[in-house]
C-alpha cells in the first residue's frame, strides 16, 4: 500500500508543475485582478462585511450603500461565492470593452458554477469588482 502511495505522490509531483505551466504565467493585470477577487472571497469566508464591500466598485457601493446590505445580498443570492468549497480562476477575457474574469466554483451544495466578474480599473490604477453573474456549470467548457 505504501509503495502505491509513494508512486502516486511521485506521479502527482511530476505532473502538477507541468499542468500549472501549461496555463503560463499570469500577467500583472491577471494577478492584480485575481488578488482582488480572492481577497473578497476571503472576506466572505470570514464574514467580514466591511472588507468584502471595500473590493466592490463605486457603483456597487452606491447601489447597496452599506457593507451590511451588500454582504446580506451576497449571502442570500450568491451562496456559492459566499461559501465556496473550491474556486478555480479560469482566465480573463475582453467583453464589450471591459475585462471579465471567469471562475469555476464548487458551491456548498456540491454543484459547480461559473461566475463572471466584470472588473473596473479605478483612476488610481487599482481594480475593483463591478458586479458578478453566476450560472450552473453544466455544459460549460473551460
């Protein structure tokens, strides 16, 4: 049994770096955007409304007015993002003149979803989340 486990670990150790390298290194833009989204997901996990709200673009903040209103909406309408079991960043795309980050999410219901994050560059060069759309991943081809 331990020999089989050792072989498995060796194979995974060999294949994993190759699988990661196949995607290529992230650009500075991708890295910055992923950091913002991951920080908001981490804030959701901690139930930190103020921190989660801070990553939303000004238009989203104006719409919800308070961090409590915002996190309440996310917890009820975006449960797969509020309490994900797993998140995988799928990459950026240009959509209607803007940047869209896609994520594959395993929700607390053990179903897979695809989340689409329109991102907004701020005047200071930072990125903020301009919204989110989520749908079941059935039939989605990453």
